[in-house]
């Protein structure tokens, strides 16, 4: 078990799950406090790092692309204060942060977790029902229906149509963008059959009856939670059968709807008959170098993936290596 507690929050790792609990101080962002506790399965993790600084450091958990609906819908536009996968670390806790990083990295290596993109969400997204008020309206979502209501700041051309209700089954996609400079942000829902394409030209959110216009105030990021809750219940953009799922790159760096090369399949050649598990070398009196043992684990994983080792042989050989730690 690895655990680090800071004013910013508490992170724990039990070998299978990274549990993130935000702090309760006012310095912790409203988005993170509203989102609450996160349980991140190891299978969703691409990497982890500790970034030291002059007055402290930062733990950063990097998730596999497509694993989390919140990261998917925000597309890297969440600032550091609102990013739930960053933890401010005090300068005197660098060693503890380093230990946490080592534990997660060793688990990723032992379990052979791929770092590439996923074609399904591995986190459930924000819980529902959920409601947020910001900009020119209030967006609510109960898991089946989205409701948009307007306030006194709403443009009359949009307000005159009254509140809008949209069933989840009638939604093609959802978009969120923060305010930047003189440009307002928005939360936008794209109804099916509207002819709108994700990433294409849009009616300004100020006039769009299915969008909330955001002005860059404190509660704007809460609209990202509504967007993520809806996105989590829509087909994954890289799922088999979707346009993106048929053309997504394998490097994990794409965005919603980004193209990828279609993988070609062929009949695999018969694998060589598996031989016995390699016998572990005798342990030296002083023990083996930590990096050498990790390299050995990596080699065993590659032998299993190549079909040289059966699962049983791999498990036995891995145990023999772990006994040397």
C-alpha cells in the first residue's frame, strides 16, 4: 500500500486501484470537490510522475487516451487547478511522492498494462443526477434526459424558445470548451439529425438553443462535469463500428473523432511449441540490482505475449523473480 496525504488531497494505491480523494480546503477547485472521490483502475493508467519544483512538486497521473470521459470531453483543456489527476506535493514530501511513483510504475510493469488508447471508458464518469449553473443557463442531466434552462443573461433569441429538453438517445455528441481570452466558452449538445459534425462550424453558443454560453467565471468548469456524465453514456468515440473506432491511431495522442489507420488482420502463423519456463538464475548473496529484476520481468512478459510461455509458466517464473525483491 502506498499513500500520500497533502492539503490538496490524498492518493492511495493498493496494487490494483489508485484512489484519489480531493482536499476540502478552499484552495481546492470547485470542480474537484464536486467530482469527489475517484477510483482509477490500474488498467486505465498510462504512467505516473513526480515533477519537483522550487517550492514543492506535483504528482501527475497520466491516463490512457479514451479511458476517462472527463478527459475525453475536455480534450486537455482543463487547467492544472481543475485537473483531478494532479496533486500538489510539499517540498518535504518528495521522497514519499517518489515511493508512490515507484509502486505504481512497478505494478504497471508487472501487470503488463498497455499505455495505448482504449476503445471503451474504464471510468464511469460523474455520478447523476447532476446539475450546474453557469454562464447564461443551467444544465441538468438525470442519466436519461438533458434539460437546459435560461437566466436573465440569456439572449432573447434563445430565451424566447423556453427551456429545452433532450433525451440521451437523441444526442449525437457533446462538446465543452473553456473561455479563452475574449472568446466565451460553451457546453453544447449536438442532436441527432441536426447535420452538425463534431469539430465543425457552429452557431454561436449565445444563440444556440442546445448550448450554454460560458463567460469564464468560477463555476464554468462544472459544466465539464455535465458534459462528461453525458459522454460516459454515449457510444465511445473509438468503439468498434464508429467512424473514429475504425480510424484511430494507436499512439494514444488523438482527440475525439481523430482518424487512425485501420488494422488489417491475417491468419497468424503457428507459434513454436512452448518450451519449459526459463529457470531463474541463482540469487547472488548480495541480491540483484532492482533494474535488472525489472528487465527480467519485462522479458518474461514478452515471452508470454510471443507464446513461448504459457500463463502458468509465466506466473511461476514471475513469482521466482519477485521473490528476489
